[in-house]
DNA sequence: TAAAACTGTTCCGCTCTGCTGAACGTCGTT
DNA sequence: AACGACGTTCAGCAGAGCGGAACAGTTTTA
C-alpha cells in the first residue's frame, strides 16, 4: 500500500522519519538498527536516536538486538475501532450472516480514499487470506470498495483516482476510468457489487453499501470466498437478498448510536 | 496511566511532541487545535504543524474543525496483537472458560513493567467496565498482574516498583513493598492470586500465571466480576481449578506456535 | 588464536529545521 | 457591525536533528 498520501509542503521531517521507522518496523515484524537503516535510507545514528525516543515513550520495545512494536499501539487500535460506530453496529449482523452462509463476511469503511476493514466474521469454511481487521484496500478493486465509490459524489471519486490511481492486482482488475464509472452506475441500480478475481485470483466477493438517511456512505458489507463456491451460494440461497438485509440491519443499528 | 516511562537523556523532541499530540487526541477522542494546545502545552502553530504532518502520513483525519485518530492505527494494533503468540493461544481457552463461569475472562501480558490486556472474552453476565483489549494496568493492583510479578526475578520486581511506584486506586490497593512481596510469596504456593477490590471497588478477580518450560512468565489469565458473585462461584464451581486448567491449556498451546 | 566483519551505541560539529508569537482569514455569536 | 472564537499562515532566530566517524561488544572467519 502507498505510504505517502499527499505532498502537502511543510511537514516536520523528524516526525515523518519516526513514522517511517515505525512503518518499517511493522513491515519487517521486528528488526535491528542496521536493517532499519537499509529500509528507510536514514543514517544509522538517526535511526538509533529515533528508536531511543520511541522506546522511551513506550511504542517500541527492545529485545536484545531486535526492536519491535510494543503493545502500546494496541490501545490506539482498539480506540479507533470502538470510536467507529460501524464497528458496534456491524458486530452482530455480520456474525449472523457468516453463520448462515458459512463464508467470511467483513465490514469496511473508507477514509482518505482508501478502504479499511474494521470487523471480520469468519465463516465455518473460510479460506485463509491476508484480509483481516485493519487491512487497507484500494476501493476500485474490492466489492465493498466499489459499493462505497458508487455512492460517493462523482468529483470525490475523481479525486480518489487522481490520488491513488487504479493499480492492477490481477488481469481482472478495473484499470480504466470509464469502465469503472460504468460499473458504478450499474451498482446503483442493482444495489450490490460483484468482484470476480479483481483483487485475488480465484476469489470472488459480493458487496453492499451501508448508507445513511441522507444517502452518505458509512461503509460496506462484503461476503468473500472461492469463486465457484460463491457462485453456487449465490444461486441457492439468494445471497444478494441476504446481504442487502444484513446491510439494512446495520443501517438501522447506526441510527441508535 | 503514566505517559513518560524513563528519562533516558537524548530524545528527539519533535517526535515526543508528535506522540504527545497523538496521546492527547486519544484521550480527548478527537479535538481541535486549540484544545490540543491546552492539553499539551505547546504553541498553537506547533500543534498545527504536527497535525498537518500526521494527517499527510494518514494517522490523523480532519473532520471540519476537529482532528481525530485515523483507522491507519488499526493496522498497527492488529499487527502487535497477532504478533503476540499469547493472543492466538488464549483465544479458545478463555472463550471456553467464560462460557462456563459466565464472567468476563481476560488474558494479559507484561511489557515495560506494565500489564496489557490482549484478549477478552465476555461472559453472559459480564459487568460493564473500562477494561478492554489494549488497556494498560499496573501490575501490583490486578490479579493477573500480581500473578506475573510473582514469577519475575525479584530484582526485576524492584525495578518495576522503582519505575512505576505503587499508586493506590482504592483503600485495598497494596501500597507497601513488603506487603506486596509477602503476597507474591503466597501466590507462588497457591498457584493463583486474588484481587478483592484493589483496583475497582466491589470488583474481585482471580488470576493465574501462564508460564513457559523454563519458568518465565508469558502472561496471566484473569476472571473478574462483582465481589459477591465471584465469591459464590469460587465455592460452587471451584473456580481455582478451572482457572489453572485454562492457564495450563494456554501454556500447552504456546508450545506449538 | 587472532583478526575480520558484523552488530548496537556514542560523540561532535554544522546546518538546517522545528518552534514560537504575532498577524491573517473566516466562521458563528452577540 | 463589532466581537470573539476558531484554524491557518508567516518570518526569523536559536536550538536541535542529522550524518560521518569513532567506539565497544559479539559472532564468524582465516
């Protein structure tokens, strides 16, 4: 996932460097000073000074010659999760849906033009994947993401494309602006989106938006699974109706919070 | 909870300030520039510059005149949670225990001389409390914390007391070094710890350590609930045995990870 | 056994940058 | 219309962050 975001002129370099180090530490799942100098391109002494600072504030722990992210970050994560109304509102509904269909169901929202998974309910037959709570996704390449894009103002969609582009993950990924806008139009008619291997080969998904009274998008619900299995489900159990029902339940929950 | 940690001489001030702002933003659950200047004691323009930096890196979002922590922090939180072997190892066992006893069960670990709750399983009769995943606790005032202290080297316990002190939360909190060490000795005999309103009035808890083969402590399991209810449970269902069994299950799980 | 090649850590000086206080623009209120 | 609150911008000085090199360990190599 892209690291920068925007240019935005006057940033405090020291803070940017500290955050770069945290991100590198995250990717590396723990690393030594030298490894971090390679990953960040900073001087060894600079990395060291930052690590000392981060450790003294409790965000990093030192374990012999290895530095790792500390559990301090957990409280931030839990905080933002619970601060997001969708988290509580989606908890029961997605658990219910995943139990009925047996597949993985997740609820995501958008921020800064990217999607973030904020709640996951495993199905009994869930495949293993790298999608978990906290995962960031591009909006154009996921079912839930497209469902959200379809209900954002068109100029906002343009901004997002300008900022993040339309990178391809598989041969099926939509990379053309016009094609995307066409699909968004049909989504608004049908109420749900499909994703057929546009992000991961062989993995399909169905997504529905979660809307407020005034039409603003709060997020999306997505059911994901292996391509063939989902196609069957879709016929047998009328997945579309169940998904819309779940989304609607979440919408109602959102009104009382 | 204390914010600093240690003196540690040469810290990068800009980074310290950025983290202070993040922490203030966390406490305030979103705030404007002016509120943050009051909370942090920094100049308004300084706060603004930091917020711009944090926003450009995606850690903070701006919503009109209010800044909030972004969902970006969620990926960090989930990362450290899953990087901690205790998380996966405790998931099933504590769910099982909380189902049987009906009370809230949580699993915590220690880092930097503080406890952190890394997994919670709600019981059917759980009371509402501010203890949740990510919550930091002082080790001397919680059942699980004392269970962990009891199996740390004595000099390490001294260090921790020197660093964090023995602050009192209720009249029952242990504030005397000798008393604490006496209690730690009896804990090692009995295998479990009790907490009778030492952190929250009227709330009791029972904790057991999670130990490795070589005797090192990985963490602790704790059952918490209203005082009178827990006393009954304790008699009826022999909570101590069930708790030790759960702790042991987690210890076994830890060996295969 | 010695030395070479790694680590993480410290030191010091230069330059650049982060900090501040004040001024600006823009809302909502009185 | 004047006021007060907010977030934002500006400019200049002092201090602090940065990097290169030297230090102190530990493991690997000859």
